């Protein structure tokens, strides 16, 4: 039941119950923000009689970036918001179905009336649902949203006219449209921050679970997913990392939007720091959710290798002690049997070493993720580099 992974976030539970699928969430986000965007823009244009003192809805400075933000970026956030509870549940269930982790039983849909003693379970599903089932994360998301809105009002809004060719956006032409914009920014900030906080909680619980040496029960060496049955976890991490890539596309769109109005790519110290942050954060978003599982898989494989190694060492020691009695037929036969067994153990050691994966993510997935992650950097920085070279040549 995915509601067990929603915690006590009332907005997440409401949206998940009503929209249910990421696609529906994205469609509703497009409808809501599309109506708000075009409704506010057209209304301001009508009230101001197409004033040239503001950046209207169809101004090249803001039109394409507005479409990208409200019709792609924000719907993606909504889709992720709804996707996360069911995705983490499917991931844990997949690990349990593949019988690669300890699984005490079905997921518990914990409520406020459940005794705390019943919530303490080493099962991964119970760990995650119990950790999320607290109002603390909703309160933190709300407080963080308040801080974001204050920063937006103090830092971004005063710079809005400078970012849009020296004219304020149509959103700020009337107190009502300004309030509507703040409401949309508040809602989407809460969604995004809530997603980040829950991801943080999930990573912490995965780390605590996989720290237990008995957490992994098996790693099938030739599992079809190429990750020893842990492929679902790698897929979950790749999709979390994809959200960082989408934020990178937002930075690229913001950098390139002046070109559509006949200007030059926009780059400031803040944008440079944003790109630097993207380069650092994006691989972390991919690696952090799977790092604890990787260490546990490595520990599990090493325990198998150690068992083979100890038995091989015992055979070597035993065989060395028999070298002085090789003339006796029984001793020769025993020594030959030991040698055959040592060869078998050596081949077994190499087989386990080469076929037991220690990463819950496949190489093709990492390759696709890496190629996709470079696209925002290329699309955002390449035109800027070309413009810089052009200016140097013109001098």
C-alpha cells in the first residue's frame, strides 16, 4: 500500500489519493499552471492595454522560459512527488521478491495509534514506513518553504526587471497576480522540498538497514537484471538523479532564454555557482541512494571469497605437511585429491569474484545517465563559450 510511504504529509496523501499516477499529476500540473500563467498574462495585458512598461506574456524575454517552467519543469516535480511513494514500495518489494534481502513480512501501514514497540522492525519496508510516518518532515518542509518564499521575495523579485530586459514581469503588474505567483511558488517549493526530505529519510534508513551484516541473504551471480537482483534499487537511484538533470535543464533554459529575444546568453556569478553545484550534486544523487547497498554487496561477496580462501589455505597447509610422506600410496592419493580440490577452489574463487556484482546498478544505466547528465552543460555552456570566442575574435 503506497500510502504507507506517504508518511503524515497531508498534501502528498491528498494528491496521491486523487491523482494516483505520475502522468495524471503532470497533466493536472500543466492544466493548473497553464490556466494560471495564460490567465494572469492575458488579464494583465487587458487591464494595462498592452503596456510596454512591463514584460508581457508574449514577450520573447519571458514567453519561452515561462512555457519551459510551467509546462515541463513544474509538471515533472508533480510527477516525481506522486511517483516517490509507490516507487520506493515497488523497489523494496522487488528486492524481497528476488530474495536478496531480509524481509520479515508485508509492509505495515503504520498509524498514529500503532504502539511504538510494534514499529521497531529490522525489515526494510517497516524501517522506511516508520521513519516517514512522522509529522516532523511535513513541518520541516513547511518551514523551509517559508524561508524559500522570503528569499524569493527579497532576492529574486527585486532582480526580476533586470533579468527581463529592464522591465518587470506581468506577474508583478498587479497585487492579485503577484499573490497568485507567490502561491504557485509556495506550492511547488513545498512539493520539491518534501520530495528531497523524504529521499533523505529513505537514504538514511537504507544505510541503517544495509549496515546489518544479515541484511543481504543472497546475490544471484547471473541474475537477469545484471545487478544480482538489486536492479530495482539502481533504477530508483537513476530516476532520483534524473530530477537533478531536469534542474540542470532549467539552468540551461534560463541561461539561453535571452538568445530568443536577440540578446546574449545570460551568465552571472550565481549561474556559475549553479552549474558548479549541478556538476557536484548530480552524481551524488545517483550514488548516494545505492552506496550503502553497494558496501553491503561488497561485504557479502568478500565473505564468500574469505570462506573459499580459508579453506584453500587449510588445504595448502595440509598438503605441505604431507610432502615428506609422498612415497606412500595413500599419501600420494590424498595429496592429489587436495591438489584437485585446490584447483576447484581456485576456479570457484575466480568465478565468485568475476560474477558476483557489488553495485546495484548496471553499467548501461550508468552510461545512459552520464550521457543525459552532460546535455544541460553542453546546451547551456556551449553557446556561451561560442559567444565568448566570438567577442575575442572581434577584438
